[in-house]
């Protein structure tokens, strides 16, 4: 049973930084994709960043230049370094993963990801 567990959320003032981590277990694959999504109150869940096992990455326009996704293939973990945070970044952040081949990469589409964590809250105050 695949399991994803997020950590690192919290509260920070605008302009600050946070680092989220996600540990994956229950599956092993040399070809997989991991991603971060977020959902703010009253809004739909949106893709933030994703990374493939070969290191290629993709970002939502709203976080480019501020967020960095990284992956440790040996440990099957993914991290999201978030800098220059704004109140608009306040949301529940979810880790997601998929091991099957994605024909259309890069992808920040929810439907492409099969495994999901329960989320970690990020709150940015002004």
C-alpha cells in the first residue's frame, strides 16, 4: 500500500520561507514522478511543482523563481523549498506521486497522480 506523509508546514510571515518534505513508502520504481499541490479555502486544488526521477521539473507560474522542488530517489522523498512567501500562498499543501509512465510530461494535472498524502497546512500572514 503506497503511502505519502508530508511534514514541514506551519505559520510564517510574508517574505519568509518554509521547507516541506514528503516521504513515500510502499512502492519502488526507478521511474516515477512526484509533485506538490495546494488547496486554499474555497478554491480548487492546483498544481504547484512536480519532478521526474530524471530530475526534470515543472512549476506553476505563480511560484516560479520562489519555490524549488527536489527529490532524493534513494530515499524516495521529495521536498519543496518555499521562499518569499506571500499570504496568497496560504493553503493546504499535498504531496502526490505516480509510478506509471506519464505520456504527457511535464504535468501538474491532478488526474495524472495516483497516490496522495493527507496534506500539511501552510499559513502566511501579512
